[in-house]
C-alpha cells in the first residue's frame, strides 16, 4: 500500500484544491480525462499538463509544470512509471504540497525523495475512486 487512509484524506480534503494533472489531454479515451472530470465535480481546479498544452474541461493547459504561472497544491501523475520520478522531482521544485501517482504508476525512489522533501505522496491509487468515499 502506497498511501494510507490518513494521507489520502489529507491530500483530498486539506492540502488545497488546485490539481495539476500531468498527462491530461483532450483525448476522451484516456483515464486522465475522466479522472479530471471527477476532480472538478468534487470542487477541484484542474490544470492540464501535457506537451500539447491543450485546453481541457474549460481549463487552459500547459506544456510542463514549470510553465504554470501560479502555484499548484497537488500534482496528479498519469505518465509511465519510468517517467514519473522526474515529474515528482518537478513537483518538489514547483512547490506543490503533494504528489499522487495514478493506478499502475510506482517508483519507490521517487516516493522516498518526495516524502524526504516534505510532500505528501500516494502511489498506485486513483483519486476518482477515493474522493467519493470521503463524501
């Protein structure tokens, strides 16, 4: 288990409502698209992060976390595990309060680095599954 219930609850309810969703594009067939909709339904502001920098669900997209001109609270990661560690490192630099690796995304070393930097972190879980359980 890469996220105890207390950590999941803190991230979803206490750490802020601006979620950068890395890997989110306008492709409706990708999991990130539906998860972002659920996050919005539960009051989160989503910020699409994808090389194409598309507007998704009415929110302007950015090519990278560094390109976002405002702070983000949580970085939700929809990239392959071999790329996820670099995204977690960028989240630390960006000043995020938490990193969430989606189902199937696991990087033990990134988890350790991120937690050591003082951020909350969950791996291999989905906020769209967890958030309805809290309400």
